[in-house]
C-alpha cells in the first residue's frame, strides 16, 4: 500500500514538473499586424532561451533591436525592446507554434500574434 502511494506521489511530482517547465521559444517568429493608427507592420522575433531567461532581437522594416528583461515561465513570455519610436513592452501566452502578445507602447496597447517561422 505504501509503495502505491509513493508511486502516485512520484508520478504527480513528475507531471507537475513538466507543467511548470518553460515552453521552448528559441528560434525565429514572425508577426504581421496593424498598429492602432492603421499602419501594417511585420516584426521578426529571434529568441534564445537559457532556462527561464530570454534573449534575442526584434526586427522591423527599419531596425533590429535587442530585447531586454526577457523571461519565459510556463506558457507566459515577457520582454521589452527599445525601438526607434520608444520602448515597447510585450507580454504574451505561448500555445504551440503561436504566441499571442499584448503590446504596450506610449500609453496604447494592441494585440499581435507571432507564429514560429518555418526553417
């Protein structure tokens, strides 16, 4: 009886550790979106993960800037980037090959969806 309980405890701990593990977003992601002022944009995100720490770049048509304060925890992702027009703050949810971001910039917010780029 005690062996069964310990097996259940071990199995539950293993499943919880899998659920808590950060999703691996390393690689290139592309988002096509329209800004709040109606301008169509394309951004390419290049991510590299080391544990929960996220580094990489955000590239637009005119620039490529490093991300700052990047973090991935479970399916949550967040970072900021100093773009030519100011600092953009990104918070999102990872779901398979898609990340849904809420982007805050200069008192405005808008949603974008990035999809993993095929290699």
